[in-house]
C-alpha cells in the first residue's frame, strides 16, 4: 500500500469542483421536465379514480 494520502477538500475554496459534476446548466432543465412529467402522470392517475375528479360523486 502507498503512504500517499488524498488531500482533504479545502471548503469553500474547492466548492467549484462540485459544480463540474453537478452543473445546473446541464441538469436543471431535464430535472424540472421530469418532475413536470411525473406530476402530470400522478394527476392523470388520481383523476382517473372514480369520485376523485371534477364530476359529482353519485
């Protein structure tokens, strides 16, 4: 085994490195669109249950 140690991050000086992986310019819109699709799918499912839509329950 090697005696070399991985240097610990020096926050906040090394915070910019996280944004190389989690870049909002790349991931924000796909995440928001997937949340929109998920929300629409949940609403379609809930409104398909009898008595849960806008029609009056008999």
